[in-house]
């Protein structure tokens, strides 16, 4: 079976932009090629807007602040993402 999907590389992880028809722990082979930036205009606009908002912030939270606050959220984000992808 061959699938061609677009993905975004973020923080060392490839994130597919659509669901994949793979089984858990299935071994796959990847071929990476550049996609045209124009295919992601909304993502680019969103990132530009977020960067501008962060630059304008008086108090940007540190990574430790974010981790401390997120540790108070009950449940598991990993489980939430997995459940969402299975829907």
C-alpha cells in the first residue's frame, strides 16, 4: 500500500496533515520531498500572527511556566490526540 500525504515538521516530529491508514507499530518507509510553501498559506499567516502577538507581549511565559501550568491539566494529551485521530 502506498500513500502520499503532506506533513509539517515541528520540533523534531513529522505531523501528518490528514489521518493515516496505518496500524499501531506498523513499519513504514518514508521519502521526504519539499512541498511548496504556497500550499500552507493559512499556516504561514497564523504563525506570522502568533509571532507578532508574542513579540508584543510584556510577560512571555518561560518553558518552565508552561510545563508547570500544563502539569495541572488532568488526563493525558497523548491519549487525547490518539483518541482524536481514531475518530
